[in-house]
């Protein structure tokens, strides 16, 4: 049984196609990762799946209801954890929960709130102003708010962005725990490869609005993986004839089965004097992404100012 099923889901802003006819399924109880760089279409996809923005074309069924025909029914059955702060720092944790209950129409919410605050071990702080909370406590409260209406699906839109390593690892464990203990389906959007690899049972890689790969982390690594040797050249535009190599400016990437065995021969071909630096990426979701797109997350061509300016023009 699917908790989420998209069917040629599409979103356009004027002539710009933000999400391009994507189709995938998320099984009930699964942690599904939507992985891609900034501007790839992750957040736009989540906004359509949560009923916040209507699709231009196609449809999605979330918890048994169409996002086009029954967006209110969809909203009543989901939770949302955003990368943005949703707490009012001037209010207590309890007051934030009360506002959430009113916004989502949850009646008799107090018993549920106490249960969740106990689960996350922050009940004793319910009357404390959230501006005094640590980052970890804030995230626990945000998850409590997302779970308050007993959702069937929780959407997490880059929930760990900006967090330190320890807080991020703690949140990963919380995500796994609520998935298991509350039997809730989770759709997680992220551009952290290690996050998707650790948490997700299935991953869809989205780039420039299209799903370019779909499968479990192990399936993706087996199909699109391999080691990547990155060599920074002292001068660009060198004429090289190396199998499975791509050259961008002064950087060359070579896909190989085993980097340790191939590196010496490759250095001989290029010449020590032409090399500024060498990096080896062992088979991982990072190498999957590089092999599929030809670049890393950081190298994707995305200017948020141009992107949002284009959307504003399209809406006029």
C-alpha cells in the first residue's frame, strides 16, 4: 500500500518548469529520501504534496486523497517539519502546541501533547519560553508539533540544514525512532548525501526538476557508483585521453572500479608537474550523484536570486 503516489506531477512558473512530470511511490511506513541540490525541485515537490501549491499538471495521492481534488483532506492527515523556524520564541512550548492544535483543528490535544513531550523527554520544560530552548530541544518541539494531529505522513524539508554535527546525528536517531514507534511514513528532502544514506530505505534523486534515479541506497550505489578520482590541474584546457574522464575548467574527474589500483597510471599519464591536487571519493551516494550529473552538489548552477525573481515575474 502506498502512502504517497505521484503521477506525472508537474509545476510550472510561466515558461520555467520547476518540477517536470515526476512519478514515484512511497510505501506505507517507509522513509523516502528526495535528494538533490538547491533549486532541484525538492521544496516545490513537497509544497504540491502537502497541498500548499497546486500542480500545473499531473496529480499525487497522499494518504488516499488527491492533492488536486482534496487538498484539505490531505492537510488533515500529514505533518510537516521545515528547515525554517516555525516556533514563536516569545511563547512557551505549551502555547506553541496550543496554536498548532488550533491551526490543524486538533481537539482534545492536551493528552496527545503530554504523551509526545514525555516521549521526547521535554515535558518538564513545557512552560519555558522556547527562545530559551537549545537547538536540540527546539527540534524535538517542532517534531512534537508535526506529530500532534497523529499524521499518517510527515514531510521533512531539509530539517537538519544549519545544524552542527552532533545535533544533526541526534535528529537522525529521532527520525528513525518516530518512524518505528509511531508507524509514520516519512518523506525527507535533503542535499546531505550521508543523511539520505543513513535514514532512507528508498531514494529519488532529483535534478533540474526531473527524477534521474530511483532505488535503495545500495541499489543506487551498485548501479551508478564506483570510485571517483578528482585531480586539480595547474592549468586548464589540457588535452587528455583518459577513459571515463570528464574535465571542467581545471578539474578532471575519472570514474574507476578501484582508485587505489588506477591512481599511479593516471598520474603518469597526466604528469606530476601538471597536478595541483588529488582527491579520491570512494563509492557512495556522492559518487552516484557525480556519475549521474557530472558535478557535485556544490557545483550545481543555481542562483536563488535569479530563481525567485523568475517566479515573481511569472506570477504577474
